[in-house]
């Protein structure tokens, strides 16, 4: 790739998303960043500008289809091409199927699955051969966590969707990678009393994405599982 890449990251202002921004910004031609909070986005845009990175920001609630649809319109108008799409936005809500709010599963399916579906369908034509789609999935894509069944269901559905996109995007020359982190320090774990090493650092995950992106054109890392050394927290 001779031109500096145009990179889109969703869920860009916190946790893994913010670590991804920090990792990829120094080599990006343009960064297009999506998150829910407009103030957080503007602060991040200002920080990147001070470091010479051109960033466009989009405040969007990806749990709302109308918001995703408008985001797709805005992105298509803003970008000439898209070389790396890191679909990172997602949510985890605790609960049990029989007793949790009936809205929990609907909400996680909308955000963890259908928003990614709409975004890729709306943007893949901007992605030239050699571009890359990275999904931030989860170890819950392959394993049922009994303490978070609705989340596991949404991530299993996301995993099947990723496989389907991989099959359909391969003839277009677009690589697809599923990154499946174990428990990672983020707002979801605020207040827990674990040693620092018990959970992954978000930067560990961002570095894994970086290595997947930097494989030669004839190779693709289709899936990567990264866990804390001591394993999952059920």
C-alpha cells in the first residue's frame, strides 16, 4: 500500500478502542473514530491533532439502527476509501436468561451483532483489494459463560456473522480477522479487586491487532484468541 491508510475504529474512546487509536494513529493517513459521547470524541480528536494525525469523529449510538444508518451515510460522504475497519464497539450486560430484563439480549444483539452487520454492508464497497476488516469479538464467541449467557449468545451470533463475511469478502480481496480477547481491563471491570496481571491490558489486544494487520498480503490471521495467563474469569 503506497498511500497512508484510512482507518475506522468504533468504540474509540475507551478501553480496547482507545488503545487501538493510540497504536494505529501514528501510521494513519486519516482516522475516522466513532463513539457514543461527543465530548470524549472531541477531546480525542484534539489530542490526535496535536500529534499531527487528521481525525474525523462521529458521535453515534450504535444500538439504534437509525443512528447506524446515518453513520454509514456520513462515512460514505467523508471517506474516499477505507483500508482498515476495526469493528470494536460492543457491550456486556450481566444476568441470567430466566431472571434478567427481557431487553438485555435484544440490546446486545443490536449492538454486538446487527450494528456491525449494517456497518460492513454499508461500507465494504469503499474497501479496495488488500484492505482489512477486524472484528473485536471475544472468547465468549466460542465458549458459553454461564454467568453471562446473553452476552455469550450475542458473541456466538457475531462469530457466525464474521465467518459469513469472511467467505463473501475473500473474493473481493478483503481480509477478515476475528480477535477474541479474554477478560481485559475496561469500564466493565471497575471496582473489582483483582491483581493487575489477572486481566489483560488493552494495549496487549491493540498490539495483537497490529501484528495481524502487518502480515504480508498473501497471509491472513483469521482468528486470534488472547487470554490472561491464568485463564478466563467465569
